[in-house]
C-alpha cells in the first residue's frame, strides 16, 4: 500500500489530502517506482492554488527519486532495483509509490543520495537551459539574477560563475545578502523597484547587464527592463509577485532594441533525448562540484502543507524535500 497527496479542489495548503492507494502493475513502457524523496517547487504551489491548470482530481508534484520495484513490457533502460530520479512529471510526484514512464527516468550515481537528487534535478535542469540555451552565458557576461539566495539561485549563481559570468544577485531582504554572496555573487542588491535599475547601471559603468533572469514578475518588470544594456535579454520565467504585466512592443525598441522571452521547462524537455541530455549535464555538474544540491529541510509526505507554507512565506534557505 502506498500513500499520495490528492487534490479535489485548488486553494490553500489544506486542500492537499493524504490517501492510501494500492500498488499497481506497470503497463508497457512503465515502471512502479517506490519513492523515497520528492522535490517541492514553486510550480507545485502555483498549481495547488489554481494559478496553473490541473485536471481535478489530481496528484501534485513533478520531481522525485526512489527505486524501481517493477517494470512493464518493453522497458529496457532500467531494471528492478535501480535507483532513479525524474523531473517534469507526469504530475503526481507527491507519493510513496507511483507508475511512471520508464523513458523519463534518470539513473542516479551511487554517491548522490535520493534527497539530494530530488532537490537538484528539476531546479538543475531549469538552471541548465536558462544559462546555456535561453542565453548562452560565457566569459564576460554580466548577469542580473533575482532570487540569488533561493534554491534555484544557489544552483544558477555558481554555474554562471563557472561559465565566466559576473553575477549581480537580487534578494528580497537584507538577511539573505550573505547567503547570496556565499553562493558566488560578486554583487548583491536588496530589491527596491524604484532604485534597482540605477544601482545596476552604477555597477556596470552605465551600460546595464546582458541578461536579466527575473522570477519575480509583476513588481519587478520595469526595474528589469531598466537594468538591461542595449540589445539585452529579459528572461521572465516566474511570478512570485504575480504574473508580469503586458509590454508594448514599442517599449522594447525605446529601451535599446531589447529582447524578451518567457521560457518554460516543458518547452526545453519536449523530447526524451533533450530531457536526458539536460539531466545528464546537471548530474555532471554535480559530480564535478560546479553545483551542489542544498537541502534546507525535509518534511514527511503527510506534512506537505508545512513545506508549502515555508515556500510561500519565504522562510526556506534552500531546497525543500518531502520524504516517504
């Protein structure tokens, strides 16, 4: 018997209900996965609150790690007993056991613990495509990164530094400055929508940065645009303050022929080959010490609501993981 979180409606954290489910026999191309650790991500919170579509009733969660306990017909890439992890669903990671497509499983190296794998894969693939595909960060690139002290920021900052970038980190409060510096930011600014752009221009001798990674959204958009150099790129990939407002196309021209994109993890892992390549790059970066999984706190699966509350209230200082 397994347990899982189920949503019959969207709303506050208490809509997540724990239920028991029987283990199922995997069909063709599937495995039954006994999970030990599940990552908690901002997208989970957004889906739980109704800000991103879910067909109810629904499970929740897009990232997990565990061991294969049964395989279906046609499965050749994993065997019973293999330690594996995954990111990007199908939705339903908040469970002690589940069916999962075998082709989306990523084999884990012996030295990477399940909790660390569940903390790093989803966020790591996000960091990988943002730094290497959305904008090819390299030597001399000047980067402005919001959330530099958060779980994703703690992966993006050292990876960007490894690629040769100068990183200006943005944090929401003074208490987070030292954590952002420890991650590798050369400069750290406490967010103020009125002064951020001028601070960035002062740090860049009036030029602005090549790329802004903005996960804040609504309250930060104008400051982000004002922080860019001529022909710079604004990467709007989150919305912790709400959805970013619409931008008149002429605004991009007026601010120096700027570029704007709104990328998603789904669009960057559309094929199995692309997904596996990005996951392999993340695990290689971990193995080489370029990035380090940082689990701030683990919660039992039954206490998923407490993990969501920590994330929503900004109290977490690294990745949050559920355990079964």
